[in-house]
C-alpha cells in the first residue's frame, strides 16, 4: 500500500491543529485542578485568565506575589513566579515536541497530580508562597521543590492540612 504524502501546507495545518488540541487539553487540566484546589485555598488572591493570540495565561496576584502559568501558542508550558524582593523563578514544564505520545504523556502527568500541585502552590493550600520560593533556591525542578516544601513543613510541624 502506498502511504499518503502530505504537502507542506497540509503538514503545517495538521501541526497547528495538533498544537491547538494540546493547548486546549493542558489548559483544561489546569482549570480542573484549580476548581479542585479552590476549597483548600488559604488566602484571597486575584485570578485572571487571559487568552491572547492563542497564548493562554493563568495569573494569580496578591500583594508582593505574582504567579503566572503560560501556555504558549508554540506549545511550551512555562511557570513564572515572583515574590517581593526575590528573584523570579521560571520553570519549563514542557517544551513542545511534535510527538503526540509525549504530548499525551505530559497531559496525563498533569491529570495525575502535577496540575493540582501547581494550583496548590498558586492558592497556597499546602504551604505559603514564600516557603515554596525558598525551596526553589535549593531545588530548581518544580516537583522536587514542592516535595521539599512539604518536608520542611512536616519537620517543623506546620502542615497546613488538618490544622
């Protein structure tokens, strides 16, 4: 059997559609995690969702704290955090690849806990924003910094849940 050959224009159209589906799925997982984490939020924060030129931004702001989750049109997923008088923390969760399997694996990773951890940090459900930012000094990777923050709380007897 002959394999169907696509023109460059058709390939580009397919890639654009593939990215849109990926971006939609990633955004959906973060919004689901947001609604789940909301009941545990400790402080009030202003949340803004902006869609501009197919870039999706989920922003949380409170005095001196800035949290921005960026889902870019190119398919990259980036977190930017800033706290008053601290350096900005920027972490790339995913750099887009055309491999649909890798895209699916990332969406599944979000679905099975990563998205909730991100929203827990944004809403300060498990620990303070400040504590997480301090943990990023020692550990750059988001999930490792998250686990370090939880460990720090448990060692100091200050766990938020159940208190």
